[in-house]
C-alpha cells in the first residue's frame, strides 16, 4: 500500500459550491441554543447536517405535509402526465362550505365549479397553504385523495424518508401521519433541486383569489438580510408551530427545519438563529474536481510509463471556517504497483480528507486515462527492471 500527500488547492480559495454531522470536525463551532421540539440545519449543496437535535423523532408535520403534495404535483408535471396550464374544475369535496374537515383551517377559498389551472392551484397550495387546493389537485392528478396519498408514500420510499408516513394530502391531524425534521430537510432539498419555475412559488409573498388576498405565513420571506426564498409553515394544536426556511447568501444555500416551536414568531426566531449561525460559521467548498489530476503513478507493462489519478466526480464539503487551514488530503493506493492494461475511471485506491489528524471523508481514487498493454519488448524490459 502506497500513501501520497497532495494539496487541496480549492480549499484555500473557498469557492462556494457526502453527509457528515457537525461533530465530524475537530473544533466544530458550538451550535446555537434552539427552543423547539426538534430541528435540523442542512447545507443544500452537500446534504450535510451542520447541527440538529431530535432530528429523527417522529412528529406531526401539520401543513409541512403540503411540501410532499407539491412535490408529487411537480413530478407529475415533470413527467408530462399533466401540464401546469391544465384547467381543473373544482369538485364539491374541495369546497369548504358545509365540510367540517376544513372548519377553521387554511384555505384558498375555492368554490365548487371554479375552473383554474394546475399552476394557480399550486400557488394556492404553497402561498395560502390551502387545504381545498390540495384536495382539488389530488382529484385531478390521481382521481382522489386516497390514490394521491398512495403516490405521496411512494415518493417517501423513493426519497428514503424513514421517519415519514402520510395519511392526508393537506396535513390536518390524522392517526399514523408523521415525519421528522431530518426527513423534511431531505424533502425540501429535493424540492429545491426540482423545477426552478415550481420552486419560485415558495418565495411569493401573497396571493389573491376570489377577491381575497392572503399573505404567505412564512414571515422570513421579508427578511432581506437572509434572502429566504421558501419553504413552508405548519401548525396544529398537536404539532405546535413548524417552519422550514431556505436561505441563499452569495452562492451558499442552507435549509433550516424547526418543529414544535411555541409560537409563529418563535419558529421564525429559531430558524433565523440557525441560518445566521450556519452562514457565519461554515463555508461550502469544492474539495475535488472531476477529471483533475491529483497525482501521477508509475504503471508497469503498459504503452505508457505513468498514469494520472484523481476523481471522476466533483465533491463538495461544508467546512467550519475556523478549520479550513487545517484540512489536509492524501491518497492511498490499493496495491504497491499498478499494471496495464487498465481502463479510465478504474478505482485504484482512496482519497482521504483529514481535519488535523481526524479522518472526515474519503472517496474513490481512479485512473484518469486508459493505458493499453505495451509491446512485447517494453513488457520484457519492465519485467527485467522489476526483477532487478
């Protein structure tokens, strides 16, 4: 086994733009004190959890459920099954009048027989948190709420949300319905990664429908310093006050999930505290560049005497600003010698990243070029050299 040290130059430039806990690092910054039932702060680019508590505890998501409702609609649009411009006729089951399920809950204030586009219904779901809009979309996309809930839970499996199960399309209390701060951060990341036009709706501050103007309940959308552009609030008596906020400062995006806060202002204050802490204490850094040489190794019995090694993917990490100068890298070969023939992108070892003396990450080390078998004479010459 051979070990090679190499410089991770991109760490020094701190270019903005793997899942590790905050305690991965030697001198991680102390996390803020958060008053809520559970919370998560995630780095969007890497998916790293920068700080969290009770992140896998199953809680009532309330209207955060609508994130999955919107995600299913977006996937239906993305797959071509429906269009954002499709016209939907609102059914009686989506009309709040005489429907005790909707009593006292958030609504878009649809009426039976209203006709509006999938796009407008999606805005009502996201901006107004309209339970009636959820039902209308479920009817159109899946033919009914039970069928749509089945689709929601299918995506739960695809996204590997191990703490989540849905029973409703809107998030009103229902036995067996639960999620966690961690799962909702993963779902939020998937939503942001989806169609930009769809995600833009999460940043809209108000919506007028049927002569009624409503403000988005996510008060952090008005926070100019953090540049929050989503995502969602939720509240029921059993859930407490929930909020997911995503903030972009420069090229860095963070996702904060707060569940079970004590008040609407409290959930905003706690999310704001998390986002400020993440922006102040971490940088998202490109550690490795796809196809960039990090070393050259001798190769035996080939038509070349050496082969460049590196990685076949771009890798990023969110690193504590205080530890950037202490990050070092090396690579370790699987064997003492590399022999031809060998294909490009073939793994020949591992790249290891250290914070001081602590291993914090590792990735495959691969060859960056094909090396064919050498001529009979060159192979014989290598054989003689090998034996001497």
